[in-house]
C-alpha cells in the first residue's frame, strides 16, 4: 500500500525520517526505552525488591536486546540513561536511532499527570548523540483539568519547536488515562471499558496534537479500543472496532502525519490483531517493545537463557510483525523540500535554513 501525502519536510528531517524506515518504507521500530516497567519485570523475575535490582542487570538486558533484535529492526528507541550507555556501540550503522526525552517519573498532581524532561537531558543532546529523532510520551485526557491539559500542550509545543530548530523528527506517543474529576466540571470522567469512551478520548487527543502548532512528525498511538474488544464475537467482528481505528487514521491522514502502533505489553498474537486493524486504517508501521521481547526475557536472571530465547523466539516474534507490516501497512516516504530557483552556485546555501 502506498501512502498518499504531499507533505514536505526540511531536508534534515526528511533524511532522518528515511533512516528510521525499512527498505519497504515502513516504520518497524523496536522500543527499548522502558525504565520503571523493566525494573519491575526484572525484579519480579529475580524475586527481589525493585530497589535491590542492580543497575548492571538493566545494562546487561538492554545490551542483549540490541544484540538480538537490531539487525531486523528498521530503528530502535533508546532511553539515554540505560539503553544508550548499554548498547549504542553495537547498534548497526544501518539501524535508525530514536531517543526518549521525557522523564518516566511523571508529576502526579491532584488534578492530573504532568510530563517533564529527563534531568540533564535535552533535544540538543539527542542531536549531538547522532540520533535520528526525539520521542516524547505524554499522558493525556481531553476532559482533564484545563491547567493540566495546558501544561501538556505547552510542553509538546516547546519540544516541537526545539526539534524543528535542529531538524530532528519529533515522535509523539499519546497514552490515555483517567484523571481526577476537575473541580466544578460538568463532564464526568468515564471508564475505558466500553467501545465508546476510549475511542472518543484517543481520537480527541489525536485531533489536538496533529495541529501544526505542535510540529509533530510521527505519532505513536495505542489501540483506540480495549484489546479484549478486538476479538470476534460469534465469528463476526464488531464494526465499531474498525470504525475507531478508521477515525484515528482519518485524523492523521487529514493532517498528513504518519502513525504507528504501540504494543502496550500485549502478546505478539494480540498485537498482530491490533496491527491488522491499524493497517486497514492507514498506519505505516509499529513501535513496539514487550510484544516482541517480554516472553523471551522470562528466563532472567539467566542471561544465557535470555540470549538464546531472544535470538530464537524474540526474533521470530519480530519477524511475524515484519511480515504483516510488509503485507498490509501503508508505505511512507519522507519528501524533503527543494530549494526554489537554483540558478547559480551559492543559491542553496543562502536558501537553506533561511
């Protein structure tokens, strides 16, 4: 499937986006930026308290993941404090590099969640690292307290501007959550256990952040319906499921912003089901972690067992995602802006960055 888009990027953004694509023109990115989630997973497997997990274990596991999966992935998503020092030196030169900016320790306020940057980290440092893009995750609910929503919007607007100044592609990950009821609000915060509320929140959030003012270049999105709702009922899929994915796809297509799916810790088989719906709606790939490597890491703390499982079962899981992506995902091509009226030597240098 070929993407129909006439959006043009600055030359630097276009080149970096292309470096994150597979040879077939899809985003096939493995997420390795997990921090708190991975600490809990490894400490549970080791049967120790999270605070007792050695930092060396985190480094060792992330290095194993890069060693086992980087050759198949079109790009990898690293965090700066663990994945970068653990495995930047073994990331293949032909595998793109996306780096997280946001602090995983979010600010939990009485009115909702606020996102901030990792201490001592910045868009500029990500540029100097040689990365191909910046990733930010935010928790967002359109009916949360107005001040909380404004904080999240202002943060994304500022990051988008910084990325634009450095010509770094900006990847925004949106996650829905249920914030406290805003004081005096007439809108009730409803649970996500229906085929109405979660799609509404996801679509409304996408509609906000595809606005040009945020300068987002790629959206990393969760399933707009609970994964349990994806299964057919009596052999017949609920039409509301595909309608929810289609609504997301329509928002992204209208804004000419490519989008990929996150796996949110589901199984490989469940994630393939998510991808089929997303690709029908026009998604251009995936940016997934645990759906690929959670099961192979169950042998921890035996690193040799983890290594063997990753090279066998982790590689197979990633291959199955690549197969459905190649078959069904929409192709993306980042087109760079061309300098107008090049007549004489020096015209491009004067035009570029002006």
